[in-house]
């Protein structure tokens, strides 16, 4: 191959979200000549709209927990080289009710011990002295110490700039409308590559529509806000509540989680109706990103519900014990409802599609890109998201 041919590469990546950049990084550090194609002028999809949480504690045992831990190390490595913020204070998951506290206790007794989650349960004095007693109205807090906070709207462009400095060729404002057997057809012309990896996010129409439609994939649309607090709150941890115990796989299959489901249905059915659970992620600028809701469909309607925003604001104000002022509102969007949390699909001998089916691409994407590239170069089986770990046993 002509190493200077502007239309021929070792690896072509379609999509500049975190999955696309993960594969580009895994390839360029192995000495491959890499090009990334993106239809917009900068990453604007799921990876730029999210909380920026590198969540390890919430991942279920098995491949997702492993990928989150591998991604954490890669984020820390890249943050020093690409000069973006990756804060290591971790997360605080607050139990507001006895049912939520029961889940946290079972998690610590059963799952944390068995799978070596790095977490501690704060109660009594340890809880009451946290942030000068601000959170003493809660019953307990799970402190997950492996979790990272990234500010996506800065981290993603910084990662693009770093990869460019390492030799990755970026073609923004370029729509790829055909891929097959190492040939790439785009609005910027024809290209060739020894391998092509397509990370097309929630776009199931432009490439490989027949194969993706058979998987009955959905989109998930979220409502999110950026706020500032009325009183000073120098929050350094990301914050969740026991509502997340029904959402994240590290907790949701524990026997005690059933009581939390029932409690939400009885006391706050609108939260279940709109798929709301609270996430609060501090930015480097003393602001907070809060959300989120979940709407699943084949498309993402553009109309936000004020009822949903007000429910999330109310949850945040109660959890943080302060009023907030909204600075910005937007919609997140990601691909969802797949056969597992992700798919790595061989399309032909030179083409692979890699898609996330959950909203945790920032948490696991870098590790997944590393594993996919390693498998492709070695001729090994691609990673699968269908690895199952037996559910936790009930507490006696």
C-alpha cells in the first residue's frame, strides 16, 4: 500500500463518536494508518450530549464490568495526553428510602464482595459529615470510587485533536453512503481501506439497513439540563439516587430491587412512565448536568415535555438540598434495545459494524474499541455483549 495515498488506509472508521474514536485510537497506536469519516462538522451525537460519566460501579458483572474498568484506565491515560478533565472523585448513590438502602446493603454484602467492586457504604456519621451535612436527609450513600467524570463537550473535541496529532486523518462533513469489501463511497469521493469499522450510532438506515432492521433496533431519547445551584455547592462527586438501582445492571437483578420497583410504582408512577432516574454530573465550571428520561421508538420526536423537566428538577433539588436555575436544555439520543448491550457484527471479510445498544458508550467504549481491534488483527472472535453472569442470591 502507498502510505501517502490520500484515498487508501489501513483502517477506515465511519463515525466520530466515542466508539469510532476508540477504534481509531486502538489502531493508530498499533502503527496503522487511519481515517475517520463523520457526516457533521464535529461529533454531535450521543457522545457529546451525555453526562460524561465513566461509570464502573453500575455495570453488571461480566464483560461490561471488565470493559468499564479497561475504559477507565484508557480515559486516565488519554486525559493526560489530550489535556482534558477526568475527575476521580467517584459517584455517590443516595438511598432515600428503606427499600433503596436494602439494595445498597445487599449489593455490598453479595455483589461487591464477589466481584470486587470498589465501593463503600456511608451511613451515620460518615453520611452526616459529607459536604457539611448537606446529605443527612438521606439514609445511606454508596460511594463508588472507580467512577470517572468527563466533560464530554470538551473531552470529545480534545480527543479528536489528539488523534489528529498522532496521524489520524479526519474527514468531517463527509457522509459515507456505501461500504463493502474495503471500498468506501462518500460525498467526498471513493476511498479504500484494508479494514472498515462502522460505528454509526443510532443511524440504522444509511448503511447495512437490511441487516440492522432485522435486529429491530430502537432509539432512546433523553431530556437533559445544565443548571447552577442557588447556594454554593462545590460538588466533586457525580450523584445518583436509589432510582438508579432499577436501571443499572449492577443492582437491578438483586432480589431487593423488586421492592424499589414496587415503591416507585406506588408513590411516583410518572417516574416509571417516563423512565426517569436521577443523574447529576458536575462540570469543571461549578455547574451541574442533570437528567434523565427515556423514550424508546424508531425515531426521536423533537418535542420536550416540561412535566419531565420539572420532575427531574424536583428530584435534583430534593437530593441536593438546594434550588437550581436552568441554564440549558437539550435532548440526548442513543441506539438501544438490541440483542445485548452492544453488537460487533462482521459484515464482510473487511467490514465490521460496532454498535452500542445502551447509553453507556462513554463508560465502556474505549475498552470495546481496544478489544475489537485486537480481535480483528489477531483473527480472533469478536467480543460479544451476551455474556451472562448468574444473578445474585437472595439475602438470608
